[in-house]
C-alpha cells in the first residue's frame, strides 16, 4: 500500500511569527513531521497552497478534489484546518471517490508545545490503511463519517452529529 498525504494548511501547519506575534504560513511542516514520525509506509507528500480553512473557497475545495481524483494512491490523508474541515469533507464525500480519504488537522500548531498535530497525523495514517473507500474525519482518536461530524468549538473537539 502507498499513501498520499496532502497538505492544505490549517492550524497544523501554522508558524508563530515572534516579531508580529501572530500565526501565519511559511513552508509546510509536513516534511519534518513525516521524518520525525518515522512512518515506514510508502507515501507521497503533496503540498497545496497553505490556507487557513476559514479562507477556503469553492475553488480551493475543487483543488483538493482534483488532487484526490488524480492521485494514483487509493488511501489519502488530507491535512486541513478544523474550522471548515466538514465543508471540505462534504465536497469530497459528494464526489463518491473510490478511495479512502481521511481529513485531519490540529487544534494547536505542530511547532507549539502540547500540539495534537503529530498524534492526529499518526492516527489518520493508521486508519487510512484500515477503513473502506469513503471520506472520514479523524481527530482526537476518533473517526467520523464525513456527513456525521461537527466541530464543538467550546470543547475544542470533533463529535458525532
């Protein structure tokens, strides 16, 4: 099995700019994250323009869908922002791809202490190998069908709906 990992941005990939005191995007953390995680499964990393998911438009979701369609791999993990992860999952789910697509992200950026990024990525890679074709959200140790998940902003977790 070969896995495709698609980086699309979100909190997972944000960098802290100490001078400006804000989070923003630079180069993706994913090459270093994948090396640190020591994933031995053969994988390909595709880095799309990195966006905060609140800035994602239909064209950006179409780019995600096109990447999934064109990928030769049957298992795909997408690193995505949590705020509109469900919207992108819905766009991919409606396409009825014959692939296993897992969306994951982080509530705390990878480079900040106590981030959930590394755990969520490892969990997503694991479930991508086990689940049937379909679109799923994998966050905080739980897996959800794309159309049965919501972000609980006050609790900072994803839950079934």
